[in-house]
């Protein structure tokens, strides 16, 4: 998992759209132990290859979740309920820059259930007003990469079901030289505090491998 220039552009595009000029004091959660690609470092004049160091340098209250526990990430399994009470209804920004497509249950029969729990968990960890940002593989792209791919309709259904307000939703290529690296770029706001929907059985029908 690494932040491409397009990913960093998307991050700051969202903050600009919401009138944010800095991250001072913001509770920010990253999914995955993210790194920053050299091209991104050059474009944004960033001296570190670790996103945690970058965001901490912007004076936000940064947390990351990754089962590998590396570089200060909290070693949690997103296929299980979040066992850290202070993370519930806590975050103002949650980013998923190439993480959720890899989340699955440990057994083949419950991979979709693991996905449902992961999406429910990030819903539960965002406070009202939380900005969620996703850059994840589009269905039909990145063959062999990750366990799940997504569609525009997936995010339309997700946002409608949970009363999220869409900020940006589009298909985007991260490499203009090929049509095999398409992403869905989606951001949305959590407008009300309500239980995540739908239930797992219906949610499984939204997923694609």
C-alpha cells in the first residue's frame, strides 16, 4: 500500500472542498500501514516515505490500523469488531488508500462476512461529520490484486443506505498508459449517528471478487 500522486491529490482535493486548510488537531485514521511513493514525495516536497510521519508532521492526531503492526500501526483485524472503545465515534477523517480490497475472513466461506464487518467497523469509528476517502480497485481492473473490487453502484448503494453525503465519486486511472489499473475514487460524509446497514446477507450481494 502506497500513496501515489493521484491519491495525495485526492486527499487534498477533499480537504479543499470542505474548506479545511490544515489538519491541526484532527483525529485521522488510516487503514493500512501506508507508505509514500517517490513521485508523491517529489510532487509534494515530502521528505519521508512513511505516511504516519508525514501526517504527524501536519500536527494531526494520527492513528493507523494494520495487522502487521509496523511503523506504529495498531495491530487490529478489521474482520472482527473493533476492541478499542476510544476508537468508536472518534475520527474526523478516515482514509482507505488501497486497504479494504484486501480484507477478508480467514476461512473461504466467510470472506464476504469479513468485508461486511470491515465496512461496519469504519462506519462505527467515524464521528458525525467524518470524511471518508477511498481509492480502491474498480471491478475489471487489477486482475489478481486483492480479494474484492468495487463499482460506482456499490458506493451509491452504500451512501444511500447509510445517509452518507457523497463529496466525490468517480472512476480514475492511476496510469494513463494502460486501462488495467482503474480505481474508484469516492469520498463521503457521515451525516447522522445510526447503525450501519445493510445486514451482512444483503451486503454480500453488493460485492465482487
